C-alpha cells in the first residue's frame, strides 16, 4: 500500500523553545526546554550558562503571581 504524501509541517528558522538573548554585547541562543545556552550554536560552559540563564530569567516579565 502506498503512503500518501502528507502536508509537511512548516519548518521554523529556530527549533522549538529557542530564544535569542543578548548578554554583554554578545548574542546567545537559549534553549528553554533543555535549559542550555549556545553561542553561535556551540554550547556555553556551565558557569557562564548559569549567569546568562539568571539574567534571562530576571529579564522576563512575571507571568503568574502567587496567590
């Protein structure tokens, strides 16, 4: 039985969960699902990842408030 050619999903320019973030005059890509930071698609060292993720988290507007 032949498989029908389905409608392909539209590929986005960035994988799901990836966000561009500027930190210290350098552009980084943050993978929010894996909690990893990349610079030019090379993973950043762990110590710097924590620093950048902290800055990214504090820059985001709070979405929910505790009741």
